[in-house]
C-alpha cells in the first residue's frame, strides 16, 4: 500500500465522535461543521472499504472495524503529540507544554498550588491539569497523554507492570462538624461518640471512603454502626452540607483549610484515631519525558513531598507493580518526611 488510507484529521474526527457519541457534538467540539465531519467519515469508510459506524441508533456506535481503527488511532495521535513536544523541548523550556494529571481531591486542592509555583519559574511553559478518576488518570499516563500524575487511589491491575509508582505525600483526613454542634466543644471526642453522629459521606465505591473505612476498622471502630444519612458525589457538596448543620463528615485536611480559618467548620480530633492515606506519583518510564516534566519533578515535587518512605526511594530505584492502595497508616502514624524528585527512567 503506497499511501495511507487515512489522515490524522480523520483519526481526530473518529476519536471525537466516539467520545461525544454523535456527529453533531463531535463537530462542535472540533469547531467544524457537521457536514464536514460526515464527509470525512464517508471518505474514510470508502478508503478503507469498511463501515466504521452503525447508523441505526440515536447514538453513533462504532463497528468492530471502527473500534480497531480507534484503538490504533489513539496510539498514532499519542505518538504525534509526543513528537511535537519533543521538538518543542529544543527551545529549552522557552515554550512547550506540561500535562499533569490528578484524581479528584488531589487535583482540586493540592495540584493548583504546585502548578502555580511552576508557572512562576517557567512562565513560558503552558500547563494543563487533567482531573479525573484514578483509573482514567492512570490510563492517560500509560498512553502518554499525561506526563505524570499524583493519585490517592488504586492503579488498574493491568497497568501495574508498566507504570512507576512512587509514594509521595501523606493526606490526612479529618472529622468535621458544624461549629455550633454540641461535640464541637471538647478538645477531643471519644470513639463511642462517632456512633451518635449523623454522617454525610461520599459514595461507598469511592477510594477515600474505602480508606476511611479501612483505618477506622483498624482503630477498633465498627463502621457498620456509623449512621450514614446522606451520600453525595463531591467534597464541596459535603462541606456545604456540614456547614448547613446536616451532619458530620470525614474529608481531606487540604480541602478545608479556608473553612477552618474562617470558622465555618470545626475540626474534631478523635481520641487515638488518626486517618491518613498515601498519595503517589505515577509516570510511564517507557514514554518520552519532556524537559518541562523533568523540571516539575526535580524542582516542584520535593517542595510538597511528605512521605516517610523517601529513604527507600533514594537508595533503590522505584518499583513497578505497586498499584494497589498503599496500606493505611497505623494508629497513630509514624513521622513523615520529604521525598526527592522522581528519578529519571532508564534508557
């Protein structure tokens, strides 16, 4: 075959239709007309001599051939992106792009400060922050769509051998109450008091919810006895519900700094119970790492690191296959220290 039967633009259009579920929404996302999108797909199907979409339903559904082309198309577009970023690096951080990923809580409350510091030092580098679930973020790192990510959850099993995972920081989770709550007055509340509270929690399948249950159980608290009155799907919604006096909740300390300073929430220490989870940095050692990503790892990550396992990282290279949720800290946890920047992948 002398000429390729598809163009990069056609692959981008195919990817957009698959993501958006319709030709019209794909056209809107690409800022082109719907007839132009339809014409490109018709030409692509004619060049390949196979149908790529089942057009019977209301949603654009890929055929088997469409799925196959999309799978390879994602890889092709990813490599094209890597190529462009490698060429941008020739300007020695006078341009280029840094793409950082994060899970929900980390991306909302932790990463913006890190990116702000990076932008102060490298104002000419464009920075993108992609905040998604841990699973989706892990796949984006594996596919080269994200340079590195900070997550607090579980890397998919199928990616554990291909991603580097370095313990990075401790994220403490606190019990919060409305300031006017009767239990907001004692210096510490007792474990038995937890069973008297009405709790507002994240969905039972969320990573943070699982970590909280794991640590509470280790500390001798029967999680089945906790009264979950309401489940919400965001930390901001939970904070607002607690402020409104609807109940208590466990949230990341990084998410409530402003509210604590303003007196909108009360942090209630629980006697002999400390809840922490481990945040980890993940990256793909087999993908090209831009100078922007290297600078972020070398200069910014150490500024915010606080994990006690950093000595192991210094004395031995990071290991793959550490995708499960790191063991929760015992009650109380050991002292935490700083961790160095990520080591460069082997050539």
